[in-house]
C-alpha cells in the first residue's frame, strides 16, 4: 500500500468544483443570468430563481464581490430598479462549472451505460 | 410587486439539490461506486477519489448512515479489508442528482446555444 498520491485521480471532483458557483442558489442565479445576457431586474431574478429578497441579496453581494456579476441602479418607469448582469468572468466561471458537470455525467455513464441511462427518468418535475 | 410565491420557478435548483450528494467529495465517492457495482476496497476508493483517509472515512460514515452505501469487512489475502458498495437507495439518489445536473446543463444552453456551446472547451483537465 503506497501512500504517495498519484496524479489526477479519476473521480476527484472536489479540487475542480468552484465552490462559489457550486452553491445551489448561486448556480440558479448565474444560470438564469447566463441565459439573459441583457441582465434582469432584481424582482424578475427573484421570481425566476425562487429566492427570497434576503437570500437573493446575500448571494448577489457575494457574486458581485467576486466580479461574477455587476449590479446597477436604473430608473425604469420612474422607479429605481436594481438590475443584475453577468460579467465575462462570471460567464467563464459558469461555463467551466458546466464542463465539470458534464464530466460527472460522463463518468456516471461509464462502464454501465444501460443501467444508468435506461431507467433513469426517475425525476418527475412537472 | 406580489410576494406570493409562484409554482416551480424556472431556475430554482436549491430545492431540488440533494445536499448529501451535492458535496463534491461525496459526489466523487458515489459516482465511483456507481461505476463499480461490485464494490471497492477502501484503499482503491481513496486512490480513485483522491481523498485522504480521514476525509474518506468521514464521508463514508455519512453516506452509510443515510443508507446510500454499505460497508463490510472482508478477509482478502489474509488481511481484513474494508469494502464499500452502493445500495439501491444510493443508486437512485445519485441518478436523481445526475438528472438535475442534466437540467442545469439544458437550462444553460437555452436561449444562447452558440454562445454556450461554441467556445465552451475552456477546461483543460489532462
């Protein structure tokens, strides 16, 4: 039994997962913003991600601090609106994360494609 | 601005993510065991997942307590070996999780397929 660490273990995801993006609520926000390149108002983002005001605010602050998104205040219909947009950095980090998800899915399908892909439709989300 | 929560927000992943499986090291362990249905020795699992003894032990305990895996002690070549196998419950939970990952990937590709799929190969993981 050798204790030496071999290079690139096959199923080592822990090192590759971007913890900032991995948090489910933040993954919701980023995926939502990636598909709305012109940005979204706070209220619409909140609705689309199913988050509360407080939760959304907290995660937006974390994402803005890491420069994954930018937040601006616009006047729309005489009301001050908070608008969120994804940045180039955010788009890249999200894309890298999605690539890792694809790797996990490929790894899961390996060596037993029938078993994993056959009766897979277990989720019945409306 | 209505505060009533509408049904099934489009990008609401937080509710669907299985926190037990979502933890990167546990996702490594489960994906590894899913592709090795006969089970794996502790030492092999450790090597394939790139985890330390302590980390692997801790996560295996959590997964066993939730009945996602089972741990047995076998005698192999005159030595006591710890062997881990995924259970039917573990297989189902992992599969449901993979389904959610597929949903995130589909959602990410929505509305800007070229942008997300074109220059996507940003990861260069050996």
